[in-house]
C-alpha cells in the first residue's frame, strides 16, 4: 500500500501546513505495510528565515523529496512562479510510479488542484485536507476589477478539484455550509488543527497562576504579517492608545510588513517591536515572556469561516489571549479557550475594552489541551486515510 503525500510546506518550514503534514506523516511511519512518499519544498515560507534540510531523505517507510524553489517574496506573482516550479518537479518525480492514493493538504487551492490532477491521471482515490477556502478569500482580498476576472477561473479550478475528491477534510466547521452546498456528493471529515507535542510539554511544565508584576506589559503577536492578518489596520492605533503601559512585539514576516512599518513610522511609535521569524524553541520563550498573546484577522467575510491554527499554540501556553476575530473563530474561542477576549477586527476601542476583561496570569487549560492534542487528532485521521486506501473509496 503506497500513499503519495503532496504538501507545499513540510518540516522544518515554519507554518501551519508544515506542522500539520509533518505530524500526519509521523503517524504513517508507525504503520506496517504502508509506504509513504512525500513531495514538498525546501523551507521557503519566509525569505528572512532559513533552515537547513535535505532535498532527499528516507527513514523507514517514508521517503521525502524537498524541491528547491526560485527565490521569492510573498507577492502573488512570486508565489505563482514558486508553485509552477513545484508542480513541474512533482510530475517528474511521480512519472511511472504506482500509488494507491493521493493525499494533498492545501490552503491556496493549487496543491489540492495538483493532487486532483495526479489522482485522476493515476486513477486512484484523492483525499484532500483543506485549510482555507481560496476562492472565497480571493473574492475579498483582490481588488474588484481583478476579482471579477479571477473568480470565474478560480471557480472552475475549484470545481474540478473538489469534485474529484473521495474525501475532503475541513479544518474548520465554519467551512461546512460553503462546501456542502457546492459539493454534496463528497464525504467530509472534520479533523481540526491541534496542539503539537512541543507545546504540550510546556503545558505540563508550567505551574499556572504566575502573574508578571512589571509596570510595562507585553502584547505578543507571532506569525504571518499579510493582508489576511491585517496587522497594519489595528496595531498602530492600538499601540498609540495603549501608550507606555504596553510594548507590542511582533515576530514574523510577510507581504504587509513594509506597510505596517510605514504606519508605525508615521505615528512615531516607540512601543512596537518588529522582530524576524524564529524557530520554535525561541518562539516558546517569547510566548512565556509575554503577558498577552495577540491574534488578528482582517475584516473580510471569508475570514468569518476560518479557524486559525495559532489559536491552538496560544491556548496551550496558558496565557491570556486577545483576538480580533469574527464568526466561527470568535465562537470557538468563547466556547473552548478560557481567559480569551474577542473584539471585532480593526476596532481599537473594542480591543481596549477586551484587554481589561483579561486576567493577566498564566493558567492551565487542561480540558483544551486534552481535547485538541495534535497527535491524538492525526492518529484518527491517519487511520481514516489508510482505511480509504484499503477500500479504494471513502465511507461517508
């Protein structure tokens, strides 16, 4: 039994897709009689962060190919060129090889599209893991003229992709209505993002209830600085209102970083620090030294459906969480994560009120940790994928 795994990001890259796929493959490693071939890329999430990785590695029943990509930034043209290089090499690597299933994990549709093309050519089942609704997002993010041109084309590609899947896993239940209305004949699963082992260890090592007694508090954001996060729409004004009582630290990189820098410079703010991406050990130290962990999504209707993976990292650390989110994310935080406060994206006054509702202390979220352990979720998902391979069809 052999599974082809397609993921644009994979260990040791720094992003949700990498962490998720790497964890799933670790579950596959434990299966007797299963061969897994992963085709991914060399670490490329951020130009400002690099990590060494081999182009080829084999350990037990898992083979990993990492495709080198041309240098690129976060713009759509650069990303398109990078993906073109990836798909071209994927087709070369799989030529003449037999597989029993194609598994593809995707947020920007095109890895899923590639998976659909390969599965159709090989005449094997396709199992998709969908982390975002790309067409829905582009409708909001692109300018209106560009959206009018792009949306019909993207809709055709989306229909081709999802109509060929035996199973589609959706990481957010907020995606449910969109998918079931358009693709009712597909089997759906709901294996969400989760808490990685490294954060579980931090949970077990912290004693909880340890407030920081310092005059200046730290509000920390770690992750992508792009249009989707909309930090440039909230951080400058929030920092100005908070004044010297808070330092806002932002760890990351992305397409809107320069715009954020310009906005901060125009207000002459001295209480915001922009720091480059770091590895997970350094990131955990930053989390531990923060008073509040900050999350924000731009005010677009598409983002009402998503469930950011960052929620699980933040939740595991036991720190207070301030989140500028709406829709499903807001409901999830209110239901599942104690000592979290939600405000409407971009609304500074609501953000200030939300901060005052937080208890500035570290606490153990025991129920949250147990419910959303990544290893536990991926173990069940891996078993479902293998069962689909064995039956050559999904069982709804």
